[in-house]
C-alpha cells in the first residue's frame, strides 16, 4: 500500500508496525501532518498491555480512541487477547495505516474515521483508551457519560508541565485545580488528573476507581475501573499545603494557595498492581517501572528526596540504600519512588525521616 509519506517498520512488544519515517527525538515529540508515533510511549503500552490482560472484568470489545498508527489497539489484540478491536482517528491517513497494520499482524478490527466523541455516542465499549496529543479533558465527559458499568478507561495526559505546576494558569483552566512546582510536582499532577476524572465521573453518576496510575517520561497515565454509584464524602478528594520543611499538611479548601483538589487515595489497587508480571514482550524499561510501582503501591501520598533534605539540613546526602535501611531499622516502611530518582516514600513521621537522614549522612550536619 502506498502512503503520502515515507514509512518504516518498527517492532514494539509483539507488534510489527508500519509508522511514518520522520525524524524523532526523545520526549513528547512534535505533532505533524502524519499519523503520530512516538517510541518513547512504548513503556506506556507495555504496562497497559499487562494491566488489560489482568483486567478485573475481561474486556471483549475495546476502542483505541485516538489511534494514530494503531499501535496500542494492535497490542491489545496480540498481548491482552481482546477479540473485538475498534480504532478511531480523525485522519484518513491514520485510518489507512491502521488497516495496513491490522493486516500486517494478522488481526481484524473496525476502523472508524471521524470524531471520537461521535463514536462514543454511537457504540459502548468494555474498555476505552484516550491518548491524545495534549490534554485528555475534551474527551472525558463524553467517555464517562457513555461508559458501560463496569468498564475500563485508560487515559494519558502529556500536558505534564501545567499539571506539575510550571503553568498553573493552564492547569486551573483545564483541570480546575491549583498545582505546585516542587520536587513532588509530578505526583501532585497525577493526583490532580485522577481527581478531575473522579469529579467528571461523579457528574455522570459513576465512580472511577484507580487500578494503576503512574508518571513516566513526559506523560501521566491512569487506568480506572468505571462503576455505578456516587461516592460519599470522604478522604479521597482533598487539598494540601507544603510547609517550609517540605511536609504536606491536609488543609481546608478555603486556605490561600491550597494545592488541589486532588486525589488523596491510593494511586492504584495494590493487589491488582502486584498481580502483574512482565511478559515476553515487556521492555526492560517497562519491567523496571512495574517493579517500582509494585514496591510503593500502598504507601501514603507524597515523598521526600535526599536532595531537598540535604539542602534543608545543610548535610551531604546519604546513599539512598542506606537511608532506606535506616528508616526500616526504625520500624517503618520505606521504598524508592518512580516519581524521582532520589525520592523515598515512607510511612515514617517527619521527625523520624530527619533522624534517619542525619544518621546516614556521610559527615552529619554542617554549619552554614
């Protein structure tokens, strides 16, 4: 088949794909006139394939909602064993490329050329994926209104800079939430996204239960189980302030500069996350990320970094392993976090975090 752009073959997971042969760079990439493919997002699809294969209610009918080359939908069929595949994209070139890739991988599927929101009003699915170029907000109301119960929705947000506090006005406009730029900004951003999805779900009389949520590269990714019902007022949605010591305190939403609203509950179902295991097609990066998520799965919100503790205490940062061992020796849980290379999640009170840090700092506190 001839396309109005050069193509090349790539192997991702179990799939062999034709993709536009255009210059690429690490990171979010630049949108162009061709169907978009970013190899950086392979780790997203790695973990998504593992999650979908273990989904609590086995999906029979799925929709790759903004499909581009069809990479994710094809991996749903090949790696998660989904029998009824659907694809939607506005681009006629994308629709043609998806059909070619389906044939290339020995699969069949329905390819819809048009607006995803129109497609959602016409046909329900057991699992829907929303992976846009930019924020997912234009599609969430339609998706949650049309969602079967129970069903699943996978959501990607690549507007991490607004969510993580670099552009707070954009975050307020898109997600009606106040972020904070700090070491914990990506966790805050992920929790803002989850909180927004839950509020939209509630507006449609549904619950959005997070099964898996993470930050990687230049994107946030969440998988939610959509159920019937309204959530009673509880601790899941909340506001925080970060004090001068870097400690997050739960506050009333009327407090000036309060961070939120954001999801304060678990970032996933720990039993579900720990039930996942790498497949033969999971990349090394995907396996490492899964391992980190499994270790930190049920620890409380937010984390500390040895960098920020060193600045505040005017001490040299200890090796991360020694710091973790010291917290555990005090009787607390402590794990590395996937959000930051020198970040630690723990259930230890702040005074014990400081104690463990000072015990393991190479030369102890220094004068300033």
